[in-house]
C-alpha cells in the first residue's frame, strides 16, 4: 500500500514539474510574437505605423487611444541603424527589443539630448570604428551599444488631445529608419 501511494505521489509531482516547464517554455517557442507579426507586413528598415495594421498584427485590446506608435525592424549586420524624426514632439519614448521580445533599451524625450528623437543603434565593433571618425551628422544622436544582431525599435508618441493629431501625424510621417 505504501509503495502504491509513493508511486502515485512521485508521478503527480513529476507531471506537475513537466507541465510547469512546458508553460515556461511556451513563450520562447511561440511563433506568433511581435517580431513575426511585424516581419510579415514590413521589410527591415521600413517604419510601420501600428495604428494602420490589421487587428491580427496588433489587437484592439493592445491599442492605446492616447499613444501612436511606429515599429521598425533592423539588422546590425548591415551596419548601425538610425531612427530619427525631423519634428519635436510633446512626449515620445523609444524601446529596443531583441527577436525574442525582450526589452534591451528604453528612453524617453526627458532623458534624450535633443528635442526630436535621434537614436543610433550599433554593436561594440561598430561603435569603436565610428569613434575614430565621428560624422558631424551624429552630433545630437543618442548612441545605443548592444550585442543583438537583429531587433525591433518601437517609438511611441503621446497625443494628449485632438489638437495634437496633425502635429504628431507629421512627425510620424517624417520618421526615418535606415542603416547609418
């Protein structure tokens, strides 16, 4: 009787461990992540206005009426990537994600050096090479050193009320995401 109870207890505990391990491994093995959904609708270095995408890419439950967002995929094997906008905005934030969806870097306009967003993402080797001859166009750029090769930059802009719609729309239209 004791052996039967012991075998059942070991079996239940083992099954519980297997089920918990599967639950923790699901996000790493999921194919319907943000990277895959953006990759299906846009090429690298093509800014995508997230309010214009299909609900299958960004469900309505994940949309915020006071924020407008742009996403841009990149590959650092092509060189450093620069995301910039020509217009100053009331409030903006940028986040850098790796392919698995982990947030690698975040910044808002309060911590950035200039009034308009200007972010340069590069590897350690690319940064070392750029330091030898710094182009003047990067004087106001924020340099982000990372060890990821491919990633996703998401820029969010606050639209406090309807009077900002046109201004924010112009700024989002001016966003450039390209190899530097």
